[in-house]
């Protein structure tokens, strides 16, 4: 069985590198398998019976099936580590990002450049984020600016007109108590945490404080739409021969936000690889998708990944996706 799996690995690696069906003589010569071409042919026949490789046409070598890629990926004990120059390039690419929009824009371009595939990055979800700081700024005696900063770098702000003037001392007290109550807490928990919060203040200020809390909770509520950005669709042209009939169905699918969100799935820490017919969308069944979660505190708050043909260098691509996710997570923790 191990010898058969070694032959499958060699077929996958050769086919990814050459885009040519792989024959027994080539495997024997190129991979030093220490077995005869006849033995390799027998093992290839067994792999074909198991549905792991197919012969695209008579007298040709073999190519991996979706199931063959799946077995290969599941047996990857290690992924190719990034080189020191590649790590420095990732670090430098993110250096100088000024806000979350900038981080996401840089990340999606970086992923596309590193992997030569289509890159997809989801904005951090508010419902999975925590409060970093709430700022309350007086613009006029009866007008405030409220700013909610999440640990993921997301920033929400609102203008609030008060029913009556708020003194500087009350404003300072409000800011202090609000942050003491909310900092480090999940945004989703704020409705419970801030229930009856106005009771901490004297009666004349309670109406204004209640209105402030109402706006803070409005900012903390997840918007209906999730934001996803994409880069590198031109890379699909480089892989056009890999798609069964045309690259156009793939491009059409990538134009739909709901498809992208489904591809990214729930934000989880472990890496996921979906290959070929494992895709729900028929337009994408000639592709593979590699995704993983990222977040500033060790908990995934969003997902990023790549999409490309099933004939993909999985070890290198998985390494790149994982590395970029780790760098972005660390960058959000330290900088934003």
C-alpha cells in the first residue's frame, strides 16, 4: 500500500509540474522508485481500479482524479516551508498598513502574488470581534461623536444629537465607565453587559446615557452583508487549459458574493481543502479551494483563501495560505 501511495505522490507531483499524463517509464527514471516499470504499471492499474488515477486517452500515461488529489492532500505530513526571502516579503508587504481596509487590500494582493491563484479575503466579522476601545467625543454641547474600535481593526462611528447638554465631567465619567464595562468583551455580549447601564448615573443624565448606549449597540450589531474582496482573477487565464471546457463559468461564479462567502465558510482555525467535485457549485467543480481562518487573538474572526485549478501545487499553496493568515493575525494584534 505504501509503495502504491508513493507512486500516486509521484504522479501528482509530475502532473502538477508538467501538465502531461505520467507514464511508468518516466516514473521509474525520474523518481528512483527502485522498482521496474512493469511493477509500476501493476500498481498504477490498482490505483486506477481505486479511482485515484485515470488514463485520459489510449496509449497515454495517467493523471490524478479528484479523489487522487484528495488522498494525496490528506497524506501530506508536511507542507513546504516558506523561504526566508518569502517570509521577509510578506512582512514587508503588510508593513505600513494604516487601517483594516488597507490590511485587507494588501493581504488579498499578497495572496494572489504568492500563490499565482485567485485570492479571497473576508473582512473580520463584528459578531466575532471584541471591543478594543469606545471613544466618546463632544462636538457641541448637545452633539457627540461615538467611535467603536474592535480588536480586529474594524472601526464604526456615529454622530448623536442629545436631548440636553452633557457636562465635561459626565462625559469623562461615561467614557471611563463604558470602557471599564466593555473593553475586551465580545461585541455580541454588549446588549447583556450594558443593560440598565444608565443606572450608574444621576437621574438628569440618564436619558442621554441611554441614548449613547443605544447607538453603541447599534454599531455593535452585525450588518446583514458580509464583505469579501478578491484579487488575481487574471491568474485564471494562466491555467485556462486546466478547466474542463472554459474558464468563464468559474469567472461567473466568482462575481457572486454569496458564492464567495460559501467558499470561505465559517471562520475556523484549521485549514480546509476542497477539491473538484467536493464543491457544491457546479461551476466550480474544476477548481480547488484552500481556506483558513485568521484573527488577532488566536480565535478566527474571518477567513481567507485561494481558488485555482485542481492541478495545483497543494503543499506550496497550503504553506502560503497558512503563512499569510499567521502574518495577518499577528499584524492585527500588534498594529491595528
